């Protein structure tokens, strides 16, 4: 059985985001990664121009 496309694949390794979504927000698009490792590797390889994520909640810190 294959995925129905409800979950986008990791933009680095292509696996499904089974362990959660690790996004990078850039101007115009959001990239999704299956783990923090994939996200960090993508950053090193492509050095995307990251934007702050859309404001959805307050992280009271
Ligand atoms: Zn991955």
C-alpha cells in the first residue's frame, strides 16, 4: 500500500514524514524534512534563505 499523498515526502531523502515535520520556511515555499538531520544537511547544501514561520502561536519564553 502506498501513501495517498496526505503527507509530503522529505525534501532531502524522500521518505515520508513519519516522525513529524521539520520544516524550513523560505520566501515563497515551505520545505519539509523527516528529521532534524535531514533539515540540517539541506541547510548546509543549499543554504536556503529562511523566513520566520507564519505566526500561529505564542511561544512564551
Ligand atoms: Zn529525510
